C-alpha cells in the first residue's frame, strides 16, 4: 500500500502545466478515497495450504516401484509424485517436486537415486533433496536402471530409450515402437529391455537389437531381473515367466492365475515375482510356488536387501515386508472406501463408507463404530454430537443420538445422496430420482426437512447432485455431475460457474467465501467468494467427502481408505 501511495503522489506531482492546479488537486483528493477502498475491500484468503495423509498411513496413493540402498534406506514411488522413504523404523513422505505419477526408481547408492514417470519426468536425489532433470523426451518413462552413476538407462512408451552419461540424458535408437516396461542389465554392455508385443531388446554397449522371446506377441512383458547375464527372468501378462540361459528364452511353468508385474531376486535359488490379486510367487531354483501375502491388492513392484528385508508395494499405498519367514503389512488403517466426513469439533469427527463402515476420530485416533447395516454409506452431517444423520445407499437415513445409530427415513428409486442443515429444523438433502426405461433418466432433486417432515424444493436439473453445504439458511451450495454447482439464496436456486467439467462429489466451507469441493480426479476446488479455483491435493484418486472444524483443520476422504488432512 505504501508503494501504491508513493506512485500516486509521484504521478500527481509530475502532471503537465496544461492540467493545472485544479486537476492536480483532484488527483490528490483521490488518494484518501483509494486508500479507504483498499482497506474496505475484503482480502479473500484461506489458511489451508497443504494436505497430508491420516489414513491409511504412511499414505494411500498407489505405489508403482520400490528400491533401496539397504534395508534401512528404502524408497517407494507412486501416483501424484508420491515418494516415501523408509529408514528401518518408519516410512515418511518426501517432497518430489512433481505431481506427475512416478513409475520406477533406481539408484547407484542412497545418495544417487533416479525416479522416472509421466511426460518424460526424471528427478534425481542427491541424499538431501530431489531435483528435476532434463530427459530430452516428453513421453511417459516406465522404468530405470543403471550399471553405475554415469551409465543409466530409462525406457518408456513408443520404444523410447534414453541414456544418462553422468552429465545429461540423450535419446537412443531402439528400432522398435513397442511400449517398453522394464529394463535390467548385468553390465554396461549386457542390458535387456522388455515391453508390449512380447518385445525383448538387448544392448551390447554399441546398439540395441531385438531378441526372440519365444512367446506369443499378445503377451505383455512387464519386468526383468537377472542373477547374471545367462540367468535372466522376465514376467508378464497371464502369469507369464520367461527364462534366459545365455542362448535362448524359454517359458517356465508357474500356476500364477493373474498378471505378474515385477520380479527380483537375491540369487538363482531365491527369486520372487509379484502381481495382480496380491500374488507373490517364489522360485527356489527348481520350481515356482505361491506365498501367503494376506492381501488382494495389486502388487506392482518388489525389491529387497536379503535375506530378511524384502519389500513389495502396490495399489492403495500397500506395503508388505518379508522378514525371511512371512509377509506382513506395513500400511496401517482401513482401506475401505470412505465417502464422506463430518464432525461437531476437531475431536469429534465421523467418516462413513463402504459396507456400513463408520469411523470416529476423537482427536487422537480413528476407531470403528457399529452402524447396523452392510449397505454403503453416502454422506453424513449433524447439528451436534448427539444429532447426526447419515445417508445410506438404499435410500435410508440413519440418525445418531450420541449412543447408537437407528433408521429414521427410507426413500424409493433413489432419493437423497448428501445431507446438510443450518439447524436441526432446517436440513437440506440432495440427490436424484431414477426413471426406469428412459434415456437421461436421472432427475436431480433437493429435499428440505423443517424438523417435522420432508418436502421437495422447486429446482430442476438433469445433473445428479452429490453434495450440499451452506454457511447459513440463505447461502447454500449443491454440487454434482459435470462440474455442476448450484447456489440457494433463501429464495431460489441458481447455477454457478465451477470452471471444471469433473464430477463434483462433496462440498464444505468455513464461511461463504471459503468453500471447498472435492472431485473424482483428486482435485480440490476452492471458492473465495468471487470465483472457483483448483488446489493440488497430492492425490489423483477419487475424493468423495470433505469437512473441517476451521479453515486450518480440514479432512478429505476417498477411495482405498484415503484420509487427507489440511492445516
């Protein structure tokens, strides 16, 4: 403001003689008016700037790759630029500097680590921080491996191969357009890459050349690892496992019922392969056999520091650890899909989700409540800690009186999806009605409860409505399909410009000019009283619920048990 005032006074004092004293005085008189305007114009800002995971822990984005310098220096990468690090005691998040999915990771040491991902992303860790590198390509890179810190290869879509010589990355000629998914080598002059169409390439230190995989082109090869240049294993779709003996590739017998995505071993008699459905198969030098993992989540990658520190990672942030005897989860908390969250205070928060799941947070930890139903919950709201409503997928509304949950309403052919009120006698529910046998057979509806009975409000839209929230009885918002946001001023509903076509699933605000909406793409949209803008949530997974006790204490929930916290 001081700078603006100085500019105005300087401009005024340098007016030409033609303008004269009268014009000069007009400009001087404008100064206090403009200063007053600056003071009176509200500054629209919100304090919540960074979202962090609360469930599951350490985080819930899918993890695509794991690698470590040792059993106490392990890195895992995944969706939305996720990088987490294990120090032998616990996992903790790292700042990757990117929001692109990271697909693979490898290092020559714990102080020289490379991660690759979408849009040609390559980032490097020097033991202190991650920093971006110029990859020379814009296609997605799926795998990385090197023989040393000055001899690193990355492969990706459309046959892309790039090489790092310790100074910069250069594209290489692969002579294929097949998407490449995995890379490994026994030395700088003996490197293999695998991918779609059963493609296997070999690099001899001079050029890449195709190899015959000995399997059908329909097979997608996902990953490769070897004990030596003449003892190499490849895994792929339909449980495919190939072995190379230095002369030719041959299929191996394995009863894996699903795709195998990653392979790693400590020796020729200790090889592990992971994949869909949480499967892990072990090769003892003679045959493959299934291991008990305790999960059905898709496993994307495996790496270990033998013999008692092996890690497997996968969807929904799954992390498994093998101690040489058995596999155990390193992920804590539920992975049940959570749909909505609400609380009477920061120490009294409810989250609801699939199969009748209700979680309660007391300010310290989350615990399970008995709901009395196996149907999925859609939403939750209350006027107090002893007056809470939850909407169930079968059209039922349950009520919590501080002691137990019980049904209070039942709809037909659809009905309410979300619920909010300004008081116990001014409650809004939004959703839709289904007309059988008609095209575009949903009708978005708003219901109102006056403390005695429910009635339908006059508001017609073809877009199904998923969420409702308001700052008062005359400032209510509803959100739904295709970026739909409606506003109620106490008299009528009108449409707002959301700036997005993403489906919007839930809404909450600290005030009428500090409102948050969550979407199916993981984006969180914010309204400052003038316009809607997008926030980075740190996940690309679907978010379905949001609530806060203030603008500095906000929870967002979604798929695979996701709970994000912003403060």
